[in-house]
């Protein structure tokens, strides 16, 4: 059971969490946010579930979460960056997560392009951002999945060698409500004091796949290059044919 009142007690936000909706079981918190959006809810609504049955991940993957153990939630915000720099939303959210976890638990985490959260070589969290326009305003539905109190045997056998949780890292369980409060506080703090150069530098310094070989689509052809960094618009910079190109699409580590 996730105790919403405990989350609210520890929130220090002005707009994130203005309305919090909790479901014991749901198919997708992202879908729930869109339903609330259709009903007139605006920026700041947060949906949390203890059992998300059809959680989505990047590139149409599914997101595994053992009921009652991890954090599965989604939040709605209005765009905060220029359309040409829309990718910085994803960058800010990832940094907000690792900052929030570090503030509470003193764990140093990293990011894998574009916004997966890692501890060493194991994934502990992911982000899925969906967007919709309303009256020329862009709204972002940000889904967060974080492995918190799972043990190794809780994960399916095919991901046990590449997944981890905060409990595994620390050797003890963590209060999910307090952890989510720290994460949401951290995210809003970054939105309230946007510093694009610092966001980009922080991301590049914490990104674990800098200089990795990647594949990507270019002119309808699958090419290979070297992921170098992100630029000040949140685009990936890929070294290809001895040149650096700015790329907006998905890349795959090889």
C-alpha cells in the first residue's frame, strides 16, 4: 500500500502534486493522466499505482514492476523549453531523479541515453514521455518507473543480470513515499530555476554511454557511429564519417 498522505507531507512543491490520484491497480498511469487531462486537469496532476499491469517503456518495451515494491507514477506538465529544445525536458527529469535519490540516500547514479537511470551497469529506473497539444500548448505526460524494494529474485530471469533496485544497492528497504517526495521536489526545483548549460554539463558528466558505438537511422538507413554527448538543445551528438551530427531520434547501443 502506498500512503499518499505521507507523500503529501513531504512534498515541498508548488505545482507538481497539486492533485494526486492513487490506484491500487491500473493498466497504465500514463493512460490515467491522459484520461484526467481530457476531463480538464492541468499541469501538476500526479497519478500513482501500486500495481501497473501494462506499463510502457522506451521503444515499445514493457516496464516490469513488482506490485507494492517500486515506484510507478506519471505527472503532467506544460512545456518549459522552446520547441527546438524539447529534448531538454527528458534531460531535466532524469537529472531530477538522480538528484532526488542522492539527496535522500546519498547514492550516486548515472544516466544512459536518453533517460534510463543506472547504478554501475544495472538499470534501476526509466522514463517515458508522451505529448499532446491543446490550444497550441504542448503538454508532457511523464511516466516514471523506479525499482525500489525489489529483491533480485523478484525480477524475471531474463533481466536479473541487468536490473537492480535501491534495496539491492543499500541492502535494506526504503520508504517509497519519502523517496518519491524527494524526487518530485528535485524535479520542480530544476523547473523553477532552469539553467540549461548546467543541465547539459550535468547530463554529459553522468552519462555512462559517452563514446559508445551506437546504431541509428539516417536517411532511412541503419548506420553506426559514436555517441559523444548531448548539445544545448538536448540532442545527441554522434560522430559519423569523421563528422559530428546532431540527432533527434532513438539510438541503440551496440
